[in-house]
C-alpha cells in the first residue's frame, strides 16, 4: 500500500467551510469534499438568507454560526471546533477532485511548510471576467505561496497564529500569511489542483473588489500605512505593467476595474475608521 493510499484511508482532517448565501455552488463543493473522505465536515455560516443551510444539513450536522462577524472569525471558530489533527479550509465556491485532500496532506507532511495550498484553476471560462481571474490567480501562485481557498495545515498551527476577528470583509488570508512570515515560517503550493467558480459577471467582480478594498484598510490599520503592497492603486499599476510585459493587453481592463473597486472600498473603509474615531472622541468628551 502506498503512502497516498494509506492517507486516503485515514484522512485525519477536519474540513472547515465558511459560508454566506452560497446556494449556487455549495452542493457541488460539499459533494466533492465528501468524496475526499475527511473525518469531519464543519460549516460556519454567516447568517445566510438563501438555501445554504438546507443544503449543508444534507452533508453535515456540524454547523455553526459566525453571527455575522465575517470570514476571519469563521476560520477561527472552525479551528476551535475541529477534532482532528489537521484542518482543511475550503471555500464554498471551490470543487475538489478526488484525492485532493490526501495529496495536500502527504505533501504538507513531507515539507517544512506550515500550510499547503492547492493550485487554483477556473471551474468555468465562459466570459471575460472568469478568463482574466484565472490568469491572475494562476500567475500569482507561481510567484507567491499561501492562501485559504483550499489549504491543509495542522490544527495547532491555526491555533498558534490565530485569526483576527477585527479583519472583516476580506484579507484574513493576508493577515495569516504575514504572521507566518514574521515567524520565519513559510507556506507551500501543492501539485494538487482545485477548481474555483470565479466571480462570473461584472457586478459580482466589482462587489468583491470593493470588499477587498475594505479589508485592505484593516490590514493597513494593523500593520501600518507603509504596507504599500496593500494599497490597490499602486498594486494595480504593477499588474498593468505585468500585462504589458507578458503581452496580455486585453487583461488591463480587468485590473483597472479591480483597482477602481478596491480604491472605492478603501475610501469607504477609511471613512468608517474616521467616523468610529470621532464617535469615540465624542463619547470621551461627553463623560
């Protein structure tokens, strides 16, 4: 019996899936996770109002609520509730081919990395936004490891570094990776491939870009204003330059729209911080 076959039989993994109104992709995700034979599936929901929970109950009774606190809190709660030695975080819009979790686990144990993230490919390439996102993610993963879309790591590693519940909207993967690097640890990228349902239209894409911008504000607040790579206007110039160098001019509108959405999110996020500071000052002066 090979090492991979042995792990497939045991698979001491708690799969944790944060959700919020993901009825469109959740059944496919959960079916693929179940096919990978993990010891348990834990779902942490963010107050879904669609059929998300109805679908989830067909696959697991380990369902918890993040009470609307966001994905970072959901990641932390899932780790605390897990009973297995290893954890797999899987996004609700990701599909795992059979054997994916076993490959991730074997490669993690064979490395000196604290986490092992699968390579991400588009589940569909039916329009411009999906094709552009597929190129963006694939290119990014050749240059930087890390992520929480489909990753396996030890439970004690999750609890050691933890997830900051103040990092709302988006960006808890950035926060986790920064803590790992600060501790001179590293994340790995696996040979395993998973399929992601990218934001399939202009509206969904801009909405997610806006959320990423709001999340970036909280990362900058935590780590300082000189965390330049988190400032969307500058990072989009970098990607536009990459498009030109790689002869991909047709992808420039994708990064321009992303930059506009993220910048709008940052403006909204900074405005929220200013209003919060003013409220605290007003409350302090009123005492």
